[in-house]
């Protein structure tokens, strides 16, 4: 029954993937990662594309890499928050969250970083790729209890087979996923880093739109 449920979910995902309109390519020194942007989160999709066009992700860095958790790219929290402190006249700018129950933190998901603001609004210039771990039923039960939210059966099977970070669901906007180059993302997530999770050797990337 569980295998059938997973197969049905993967079939559904395949149909959804074909319906998405925009893909982007993360070009890195370790290889390329092709990412599909979700049409279900059009505001974050377009915000990210605008940032790409402005050059935000030109010679950018995966500057915080936490093994089996996430690979974060773009501006660091400290850079953003310190700039806001230095220039209070500019105000605090965040992008409204687009939290969808069908979009979750499975391995390979693309999310928007944020601070601890109560609205769960995103930064304009920080993204992350989910690495995560394969989850057990006990871990998923604990995540449900912590979040006070039932994890759909199909999502549980994905977490148990592919992996991810279930306790981040519905707290951060997920707006895309890797469709090619997962092994490259794994290599990036495995680089040596210091005590602050900053890679010892910079991991540079560029993003370009490859299909509309």
C-alpha cells in the first residue's frame, strides 16, 4: 500500500513537473544543477527571476553549508541585518510568504531564506537547497507533534525514501526543486566548512534562465 501511494505521488509529481513553465540553471565549479520553479508560487518565482536579472546571483556563493541540512546561497543573514541597522531610513524589506501545503522540504527543494519575522516573509536575496536526511516514522511523528500538523501520507513516504527536513514545512516558502544535478547539490553540501558553516573554499555559482 505504501509503495503504491508513493508511486501515485511520483506520477502526480511527473505530471506537475511537465506543467511548470520556467527552469533555471545553477552553474557551479562542481557542475550544473537544473531547477524547476513552481508556478504554484508565482510571486516568489518572479521575485527570484527579477533578482537573477539584476545580477544578485552572478558570482554568488553558497556561503553557509550545513551537511545533511541545507546549502544556503546569496546574502548571509548578518549582511542583510547589518545593512538594515546601518540604514534604518530604508526600512526593513521582506517578501510576503507563499506557503502551500503541497510544497514541502523534500531533498532537492529550493526555498527562500528569512529571519525570525512573525509573518514568515522571505529575504529578497537569499535561497537554499534542501539536503536533509531520510526520516523514520518516529522522527516524522515527532515533527508532527512539534508542528501540531499532520504530514500527508504521500509526503511521509517521500521523507522516508528520499529525505528532507519536515519540521521546516509551512515556515519557509518552497518555490522550486532540483530536476537534474542532485549529485552536484550533494557534492556542494559535503564541502568542508568552518565552525560557522562557511565553506573553507568558496563555492561560487551563477544562475541563468534556460527555459520559459
